[in-house]
C-alpha cells in the first residue's frame, strides 16, 4: 500500500511540533498560542498542503 503522507509533509509536522513544544507556534488570524497536539499536527499538514506535498484532502464537514 502506498504512503498516505509524503516524507516532505512529515518534515512540516515535525517542525510544527517542535515549535509547539518550544511555545512559539501560533494559530492563523488570531495569533493565539497553540497548546494542543492535534492542532499543531493540523497546522503542519496545512503548511505541507500549501507547499504541494502529498497530503490527503481535508474531510468535509456536513
């Protein structure tokens, strides 16, 4: 089975997680400090998606 996420995407998530741990990761428009692990992963994947790395699309909410 093929990889869902590319190694390039993994780097962005790793960077976001390190920033979160250091306390410098901030979210979108509000610029609030990110505390949750899930949000840090989401930010990393979002950045990877913008750079054109292999990341599955976001799930649509109903």
